[in-house]
């Protein structure tokens, strides 16, 4: 069934791929991105050309997840056009690369704002509508770094993604009785095919970064990046993440998976998450809230 979907951070990477894949699967897709009249104007044009050429129900929409008024306006516009919203894909995120000490607290806060608080702004805009309908799906794009292997120099990103994943888990239980499903898609470290590493933020404290680059940790960055690339199979394709998102959206309501891993390098996140999610399920059952493990589906 055709669903109305909004994706955050859809100007590139997994968001871009997923927006196109979902539209090709027959859904009405709104690709949220900021500065649609500015630096992302070329992305908007490419999206429009693609939609026109293939006859897709695919649209770019201005949405700055750092600005509640921008988020509110985007959600209101979609509801005004479509009359409903079925799926929210929390994809927007940003990476930073460098020794943790060299990042200022303000840089940590900015990364947390993008990866965590942005999802909260979107939820506060969209959940009143989904709760009133008694139906919907929140699909969170997490990271294997939250519970898998953690190579050095990605601490701010890892911490922010772990916060987002924890928020997703908590929301899942709180929204179940409202009929709202939650699924968490967990990509691994795709070192090619996206701009995650190329566009990663750098630490502001150049002196501290220099100390790490010249000290006993001088080789950490090169060894870590080479090692990650070596773990990635030659046929690893980030489009697999978009395909996984399409599969979750297209799965029957009430039977969508809670968590899906797309990790060619197999860094261990699937193992650890499997234990953590099982412990969560067991605790909810033990305290008499086992019904929160699945959305309430009205007959």
C-alpha cells in the first residue's frame, strides 16, 4: 500500500538513496533537507529531474532539523498536501573524526544536536498526528558503532549515535499502545559509496590534535581507516541500507522487525544488540509490560 514518508537528512548518503528507493517502491516520499534554495539546490534539481523522468511521487522539502519552526513547517506542509503521514525515517546525522580530547564541548554538543535532538524536534512535530491516527512507523537509522567495535577517533559520533539509539528504544515502548511501530536499521561502517568520512567534522583544538598526530598515537588514524576498509567486502554496497529500509516499510503493519543490521564487516553489533534487545524484552515481560514489545493493532 502506498505510504506517505518523510526522510530527514536526505540530500546525500543513506537518506538520498532511501528516498529514491522508497519512491521507486511506489510510496509518496518527502526528502527533507536544509538550504534547498542554497547549497542543496543542485540536489533538489537532481531529485526533481529523477522524479519527472521516472514518474515518481518524490519531492524535496525544506527541513532543518536544528530548527523547530523549520521542522514544524515541513510536517504541516506534508499534512496539508497529503492529509496524512505514515512513516518517519530518522536518518539525518553528521560524523566527526579526530582525537576526542581535541574536540571542544561545543563541538560535542553540536553533534549531539544533529544526531539526537533533531529526532526529538521531528517527533514533537509528527507524533500528535500519528497518535491521533493510532498508526504509524518511526524508522531510526542507527549505527553499528553503538554496540559493535569502536575504532579510535570517532568518539563524538559514537556517543551521539548511542544516544539516538537509546532514545529510539525508549520511544518504541512508549508509543506501542498508540499503535505506532518502531524499527531500528543499523548500518555498519561503509567506507565507500557515501560521503560520511570525506565530510566528517574536524576537531577545533589544533594543538591537541597535533600532539596526538605526533605522539605515540601518530599511526592510529591511518591504521584504523585502512583496517576498516580491509574489513569491508569488495561487494559492500550502501544501497543495501536503502533496500533494508524499503523492506521494513513494506513489511506488514504490526510485524515489522524491531532491529535490522546491514553490516558487511560484521563488527559485532548484531551479537551485542541481540543480547540487549532480548534483555529488554525479558524485563518488560517481568514487570508486566510485555505488550509494549509490539504496537497495539486495532481490529
